C-alpha cells in the first residue's frame, strides 16, 4: 500500500521534534552532571514520567492486560534499551566533552542500518547510504568548526566508548519499534516501557546510592527530573515511537544528525553564541543527507 503523504510529513515532524527534545535533555544532563549521579537522574526521570502518565493510561492497560502479558518480554526489552541507553549517555557526559558526544552520536544512523540488516534483513540503497555519509560529514564540519586540526587533535576516551555503546542501544530500540503491538495505544505502550525500564534500573540505582553517591533531592534535581520526565521520557519517546512506526527506523534514524544543528541554534538563542559559516555549511550537509535518505 502506498504511503499517505500527510501521514509521512507528520512523522518527519514528530521525529524532528523528538530530536529537539533530546538536545534540551543533553544540555540539562551536562549542566547537572557534577551534582546529580547519572543512574539516579535517569531512574527518577523515568519513574516520574510513569507516574505522570498513570492516570491517563491505567484504564486502557487494564482493559488490554492480555496484550501486555503476551508482549511482556518485548516491552521489558524495549524498556531496557531505552532506559539503559539514557543511563549510558549521562554516564558518558562525566568523562567526555560535548563535541565528542555530538561526533560519536552521529554514527547512530549507520548503527541503526547495521542492526536492522543483522536483525530483520533490511536493505539500504546506494542513495540512502550517500545520505548517511553526507549527514555525518555535516555533523563533523559543525563539531570541528571545519578545522581538520581539531578533528586530528580530538582525544577519545572511555566516555566516547560509552557513547558508542549508548548509541548502539538506542539503535536496537529503534529497530524493534516495528514490533510494537497495535492493540495498545501509544501512551499506554510508553507507560509500560517506562515502568519496566524503571524496574530494570532500580537495583542499579540502589547500588549507585550505596557505593557511589546518593541523589541530592534539591531544587535543581526536582526541576531537572521533572523537565526531563515530561520532555524526554514522555514527549520525545511518544513522538519517536509514532514517527518510527510510520516511516521506519532507517529513515527515522537519519534525523538524529539534527542534534548538533539544534544545539547550535539553542546556544545562539539562549547563550548568545555566534553562528559561523561552518555551522551553516554543516547544517546544509545534514539537511541534504536527510533528504537523500527519506526520498522514495
């Protein structure tokens, strides 16, 4: 059946907005990483998101409890992928720079294609492959300020390896979205994933509290956790799931390269940073790459 053009356009908007909320979330995570431990921040933002959704989802979940039971392993696996990826990304921010995170994160489209090829046998055509390369080139131009010496001088460390692992875990989540049961609504499905992901994180959170450091329940923590819960754990997850279900994981993943573009825009608006020519050139490569991947 041919794809409906308005539905496809909406999916692109959903995915683009989801990536925008990720940019906001990463800025928050980087800002508070010295005060709030990574697992604690992740656990509470997922749990708070589930509590916020519960009044709107519990009735439908109870009416479709059989669907939940039949797909319990699927939901638990998705919960591990989503919450685990978030923990790894916040953990990476303790060891590496924002430049390195942006650069390493640009590999997600390629990793998604690779995982999709291994798991479900998806293929990608030559034009889409060139689009991925173009988008990654644009990201590289932006984060290195079009200066090859900066790229050569980057020192990759354990934080960058953790970022690669987080990116691969997110790719696995995206590949499995197509298996989401249709009998359960979007937000009830998100609620189940949040609850099971929080259960997965609970023993890790307890270990971090006992052996590393506890979460300081301060005003900074509350504002950060609630903002992340609403924007990233609820809004972005719902938008990402909906967009992926419509256009597929390969086309959706290329939009991740908008992340540094959004970061530059946010820095320009809120931090007063300047926009340079390399920002514009890099954004052009990213947009061209997205067009090549999503076109029929």
